[in-house]
C-alpha cells in the first residue's frame, strides 16, 4: 500500500498548467513541521490533476494550511552521468484547513437580523 497523509502550509502560490493533452495540473509545495523537532521542517512537492488541480489553484494561497492524502511517486533522472531522485506526492484527496478570511468572502455571512420571523398561523400543522 502506498498512502501518505500530510498536513502543512503552502510555501508559495500553487501553479496551474495544462498538459499538451489538455489535462489540468497543479503543482505546489507544502512545508511540514516535524513532530519532535520543531526546529526542522520537511518540504514536499505535490501534484494534483484535473478538478482537484483547479480547486486547489483557485482557493489555496501561500501560507494556507492544507491536508493532503495521496501516494508517493519516486522518479529517477540521469544527466551527465549523475542520477537524481525526485519525490512527488500525487494528491488523491485534500481538505482546506485555513478558514476563509473576511476579505475573501464574496457575500457576507447571514445574521439573525437578516432572518424573517414566521407567524404561527402560516404553519401547516
């Protein structure tokens, strides 16, 4: 089984691109603090595809906290005789953990003053 769960903060705004085949791809990096060594942080490259890519690119910004569930992919490349390993998390599920700020809302939250009172005579029972 290849499953990884990470909770961290985006290190920069996500980058949304489109492949030559027309598929949406969103790349981003999250920083995850170590549980027992707060002075160290691990950085994970992540990729989301299609609808997930579009949602992440639209709603997530640098510094936002995100929970990622996915799988680890390791790719090896060779250049000038030097082999390099690249680790990447393929996003299968995600959850936003940073609440929307007041400035991000397109419409204000309803308040009790906005509610219309009902007359008991209008009730069907």
